[in-house]
C-alpha cells in the first residue's frame, strides 16, 4: 500500500513537471522502455535490486542509459532521486500511475473490466455505454478474461470495485456461513 502511494506521488510530480502533452507522451514511452528493460534483462534487474551496488554506481549506469537513448532529463532526475532514496523498486510501478494521470488529463478514464468468459460485442458495448454515463467521461476499457470468476463481470474504476461475479457471491456466502 505504501509503495502504491509513493509511486503515485512520484508519477504525479513528474507529470506536473512536464509541461506539454508531446513531452509527456515521450516520457511515457521512455518509462515503458526502462520497464521492459527491467522485465527482460535479469542482469539489469539484479543491478537495480542489489543493495550491495553503490548509489553512485547505479546513478552512473542510469546516466549512461539516459544519455545513450537521449532520454528526458526530468525523468532522469526522478530516477536519480529514487536511487538516492533507496526506492528504485518503484520504477516499475510509476508508469502505471503516470499513464492514468495522462488519460485523466485528456478527459478520459481507464476502467478495468474482467469477464469470466469472452463477452459478446453487445455486452461490451452496453457496459461501456453505462460506464460513460456514470463517469461522464470517455471510457477506455482494459478488458481481461478470468475463468476463475465462474460467471459475471468485475469492474474496477479508480478505487471503486463493482464485483458481480459468481466467485464473489460464493466467497461472500462462505464467509457468512463460517
């Protein structure tokens, strides 16, 4: 929980620091590059997570990467702050919050919709229409399928969770009878 709050704060600070939409899009792409590097390179991930590697060595590696890729200085500064505060692990989650902030600034909202089975186009359209009415914003749906839900749909919008799945109903019943 604490890391999510910190990631969100760092993402918002960087977002507010960047003044133009094209620059924000560029930095988001750079964040995705660093995130993919963390996921795809075990050596890079070890460098980031190893407490035995000094702050100055980690800083030098990131400076070299940012310089070679001609990446944004404000994003580099944020990364260096994370290194100095021993919070480099947050680098993987900051892009998620940065992207949410970017979507929000464009008058849109990202909604996670998880279905138990593949929905029909009509159901998808009806859910999107209802979400647009509720949020009064253009809705971007992040659709997922999770068979463990058995049947129904789970919708997550910000901190609001609507869970109309059979799994949730069974869990609730199990808790009542326990």
